[in-house]
C-alpha cells in the first residue's frame, strides 16, 4: 500500500543532507519503492515528505543505506517519522523537476 512519510531530522544540516544524497546514490540509483522525495530546512531541522510504494520499502532503505552512513558521520539519532496510508494524491499543475540544477534555477536551496 502506498504511504506518505513526514519526517523531521533535527541533527541533519544542509551540508550533511547533500552528502547523504551523494553517498546513498539517491539521484542516480533511487531506492526501490521510492516514488517522491521533498526536502526542506527550517530552524536548523531537515523536514522531509516522501511517498513510497510501502512502509517496508522505506524501512529497508533507511536501515541499509541511510543509517549506516549517518552513524559513520557521528549522528546519534535518526529522523522522527510519521507514516500514513495515502488516501488521495493530486498534482494539478505539477511539472517534473529533473535535476537539482533546475531547483537552483528556480531559486531553491
């Protein structure tokens, strides 16, 4: 069942996030089951909204690819995650953003 994950990681800086994206090969080798990933920073915290094919796909990715790298980087905690089954998904006006440089051109982080 598709799920939405809403998480906050208070121990993650923008620089650490970018390093994790690179080390997990997120952009070139996305995790099986990952459908959508949004990340934002505010008040020194990473806020993420993800859509996954299932909670199990997400858990596997966190356990196998994210947490080992986070622990190696000295982080002592993981994200605070809330998982909900998706009831509806609507994307009116959505134009896919294909690369990080597209976000940069739009004035993103």
